[in-house]
């Protein structure tokens, strides 16, 4: 099952209230796919949240975790190890629109240092 399949199912056949979550996450995934045409970004789901990683390895870091509640996206990113005040410290914020979520996602990808040297990310964040 793809991430798109998971969120499409969530948007049509889930408990009440989750339809908007599924639809919002589908929009987010489509936006990520449009922004990153060359970059491999690995994802998994956890309690309807989207977890983004930089490699296809179940044990790899959960660099970014994105949740959705209607028009609000909750974005968390793992602090780089040398900046963590404790083990697995995350920065968390919220975006009130898909456009804002895209901007915050780019910031999170850069700040977590999970995609250091990625050309697409560097080009996208240079415009911020």
C-alpha cells in the first residue's frame, strides 16, 4: 500500500473526523512530490501522521513528523544531535494552510540536517 492509498482510504472509509485528515495529507504528499522530483524521501505512517526519512531503513531517524487536522498541519523536526538538549528532541509548530506547511516543511528539512547537500532542497530554501 502506498502512502497515497493509505490517506485515500482514510479520507473515504475512516472513523468520523478523519476524512479531512486524509484529504489534507493527500494534498501535502502531492505538494511534496511536485517540489522534489529527484530527491528520494521515504515515508511511513504512524497514527495517521506522516513520518519522513532520508533512507529506506526502518531503523533510520524520524526526521520529520507531520500531522493534520483539517486546515492545520502540525510539523515536527528532529534537532541535529549536536543541538539536542536531550535524546530525540523535536521542534514543533503548526501551519494554518497547505502553502505555509510547504514552507515549514522546507525549513524543517534544512534544520534537521537530514538532507544536507541536497540540491533540490538548497534551491527551494534559497527562495525562502
